[in-house]
């Protein structure tokens, strides 16, 4: 990297620091958030573990005890020695057992298996010299350790407790199937020291065993520490296809059985959209088994700008805690300032949460999501809030008991869109209780949803509401298969508004208001089925009819907080309450009618068809224009879902104009092809809701294609195109992937056309390499 001659000494030190840290961390593993310590500069203390009781070493049986105990003669005619009462964890078995009293040597041949405590030795032939306390094993030798690692060898000499010895032509197979190969190694308790060794997660080619491994680490000496769960290298080379590409005198990483290790994670280099080129070198601190801290500094070269991200996690006896945040400093006139700022600026965000149990019924928690400005999180890629209108912070407590639920929640909102409206909510305090009784002998049950909330708006308008939604439901199934459901419902609500403000389509005045809306509904379904093709296909035809009687409800003056947009479709046509909340209620008398028809194959294929419509006796303004039910007679809604095999799926949801049968809403998707080559295309059209709604007409088309070209190669591509105004691309991208048993390469390209103040359309290119069992690194 070449530094500009005009760079200050501080800049030079900063560049040097990042480059040095990155170079040290080039081979740092990132598995499970942390794997590596480098050159002894980091905390390498062993994790806390409970103290375990020690046991006296006993080889196999009363006849084979350690040297400090009296020796006894072995039986020469038995093929299995059973453990005694003081040696319950030791045994030996073989096809043949022999013993030389003069030499003090036990010999075992054929499928020999020695179990000592938690270690197992397997070999073709084993001899035990009592005088030297040495076990000699040869032929397909396997020493299985308690941590799951396996030492493979053709010849091994080891102590009777299977802890100390040497091996020749050995392979150390780790828990994740990665291997350390060497001509000779020595095992000394917790340490396994191997000379002139190679480490790799790649398997040798079965057709060509002499073919070079894709990658490996070769070292003059490799030491495996089973207590610290660490593999240490001296004079190590990283090789690709047997070609050395990187050297380090000292290097270590955690073995697969250890998931957390203090050290540097893999660095990232490259360029990211409008931010330009950058480098980051994250560092992980394993504070103890229940808490950790990740420090992720990033430097953007083009903007000469630092960014620091911190992430703290802790597991407690009664819950979990996560604290995340970031900050960056931008000098006056620097690139990357938020919209409208020209002076020195600190931009940042907080993204934290916690949840804690109080007892078996109650728990409490919090979420903090806030940023210095509206575009920070999207600009720096912390969260994609394109579809999230607000950053929401909340403090809550909630309880669960049988079929009942209650919560008390305080929420605050930070708007992310470029909206100047003063009617937006700033905060909400809400208490909610949901109760469902146990069914009676007749099957009837009660449902009660009660809410009490207080909402503050930007314009200082404050509204309070106390409401209850009570239902008595009586389901009934006749002898002929008729499904009948009777529901009596009462919605009662009281409102208080602090001052007048035109915050909705109707003028809102200070004062109190209330509404009480009872209703009675009766739904009838009659599923009828028959079989075809000798029982291989089942057909179900189900007509549905529902009537609802309720008083007419006129539009009230109180604010509409929870039922602002309604869209009539196949999911809510038969619902007793169609609005999402209680501030708007669909009163009056109505009839809903429709049918469901389905064909189901015994091997999983199916075809579904549904169609429905609704009729209201009174023509009022309960539903907004273009909602699909603004008149007495609603639009026609339904869906078609066809999936005859795993190779094909067609979904079509529609809403047809009741008079002209033209489309007012449609959602179409087609997925075709096997899992190895699958293509999908979808189209969405929704006519604008009108009536003061913030949503205009929306129409877009999305495509994607996935291909598995071979065992190792795959690709996928996607695109989204907006057909309504402003017409144009929303995004597109593609990925090519190579993956085998020990490595993976991901090549990505993404193009985003999103624009919002200091956010402009940009391209992102990433090339990421993954070395399985070590970690990954990439260029972005």
C-alpha cells in the first residue's frame, strides 16, 4: 500500500497499525466468533471448568494393575478380562490373550480393544510389559481421546494409562475431521508433539492419492494441547497445492473442540459502495465462558475516516444480554456527513437487547435501537432498514400462563424515512391482556383481549384508550359433517384526546369519546370429500357461508392509531373483525360466501382453488376507496395454488373488480425446476388504497434462478424491477460459489438503486475465501 506524501504522521501511524494487525491476523480463524491468538500477545488463559475427581490409573483388571501395586498372574485361556469392583472403567478384550510369566508380558491379538477410563486403544496386536509399564500396539492402531480426537498409527508405544507414548506414521484426526499428518509424534499427557507435520481439513483424492491438497499448513513442529484445546505451530508455511504462499514463525489456533478463544478474527479489506476502500481487524475477547467482547475497528481510506464497533454478550442465570454500538468521527467538510451537517460530526448507533426471567410465569426485557441520524445504519451497513420505517426501542414485562398472556410495554420510535409529518408517533405505553378459557363440555369458550394505551405524537397530541374485545365462541360439528361456528362479540372502547389536531382524515378534537359495538355471527362450512384413482387422489370441496349482524358504525372523531390501512383479500374475507386494530370497526349487517376446492395426491402433490365475495346491506365509508369493499358488494377475491410435483409450484392471488372483472390486486409467483436448477418469477400489483393512505399503487416484478452446476459449483442470481412510478430497477445481484470438503469461495456482486438523502445508488463486490476449520477472509 502506498501512502500519499502529504499524509500526516498520525495518519502514517494509523495505517501502519491497521496493516500490522491485519498481517498478523491473515490466517486467523473466525469459526464461532473466535479462534486465534498470535505470538503470545493475547490472553491465552484456559476457560473455567469445574474441578473433576481424579481416579487411580488401572490398566485393565486386578491381574493388570499399575507398577505400584502387586503383580498377579494372568489367565492364559480367556479371551476377555472383566473389570473388578475397584476398576470399573477399565477392560481389555481380544480374539486371543496370552501371558508369559517369566517375561511379565501380556500379549493380545485380533480386534484388540483396551478401555482405560475415558480413553480407548484399538489395534491388531498389543503387548504389555509389566516390568517397563509399556504398552506396544501395532497394526491399524487407534487411540480415541475423551475430546473426540483420534490418533491413528501403524506402531505405538504408550504407558498403561494411555497418556504417554510415541507413535510412527501417525495421523491425528480432530473432532471436525481435519487431520495432522506426520512420520513420528510423541504423546505426553495433555500434549501431543509432532515433528515435520502437515495440517489440513482437505481429504485426499480417492482416485489420485498423490494429488496435492488444495491447502495445508506445514510446520517444523506442531503441538496439540488438549487442556487449552489449542494447536500450536513453529516455522509454519501456508501452502496452496503444495506451493508455499505465506510464512509465520509462530502461529496457533483453537482445535475444533474449542469454540471460543481470545484473539484476532479474520480481517476484511476492499471497497464498499460509496464508502470506498477500507480495512478492519476485529478482535475477540473471551472474558469468561459466559461473556465476551468483540472490538471491530475500521478505517475508510478514501474518506480518511475511522469507525469503531463494539459488541458485548453475556449469558446470565436468568437470561441473556447483548450490547452493540458503533461510532465514527467526521471532520468539518469531510465526506460522509449526514444530510444538512457541515461541521465536525459524530455519527453512531446503539443496537442492544436483553431478556430475563423473573419466575416461571413472568419475564422482562428491553430493546434499544437508536441512531444519530436517519441514514447512518443503512449507510454503514449495520442493518437494512429500507423496509423498517422506524427504529424501535422498548422496555417490557410479560407473563404466560396456560392459554393466557399479558404484557406491559413502553415503546419509542425514531423515524428513518424522509417524512416531515407531525402526526407520527413518538412513544407508546401499552398494557395488553389476552385470556382464553378452557372449552366447556359443549366446546364453547371465551376470548377476551383487553388493551390500555397512551400515545404521544410529534405535534404534542396525546391520545389514551381503554378497550376490550370480548367473544363467546360456540363451535359445533353435526353428524353429517357440517361445521358451524356461532360467535357473539362485543367491542368496547373509551378515548381521551388532549388537544385538537387534524391528524387523520377527520378532524380530531380534544375531549373524550367512546364506542360500544356488539355483533353476532354465524359461519357454516360443509367439507365434502371423495377419492379418485383407487385412493391415490383425494378431492375436497367446501362451500362457506357466513352472516354477521351488528349496528351501523359511523366514523368517529378520535385518532385512528392501529387500523389505518385495510386491504380486502382472501385472508380476511371471512374474519369477524377485518381491521387489524380496534380504532376502526366494520359494523353493519353483511354476508360472506365462497368456496374452497382442493385435490391432494398421496405423494404430496396438490391443487387448491378458492373464491369469495362479501355483501354489506349499508353503503358507508367504513372502508377506504380502492380497498376492495368500499361499496355494498365487494370485489371478488381468491387464490389458485398448484404444486403437482416438487418441480413446479404456481401461486396466484387475485382481487377482481366486481363490475368489470378487471384486476385491482394480483400476486403471481411461478417456481419451476428441480433443486439443482430452480427458477422463480413473481409479480405484484396493488392498486393504491386512496382515502389519505400513505401507500400509492405498487407494481413490481422479481426474478431469481439457482443452479447447482456440479458437486462443487453453484450459482444464483436475482433482480427486482419496479413498474410503477418511478419506474426502474430496485436491485439486482448474483453469486458464484465453489465449495468442497475443506474450502469454499464466494464471488458476489450486488447493485442497489436506493436513494435517500446522503444515500446514493452503489455497487458492492465481494470475494470471500473460507478455509474450513480455520476461518474465512474476503475482499469487499
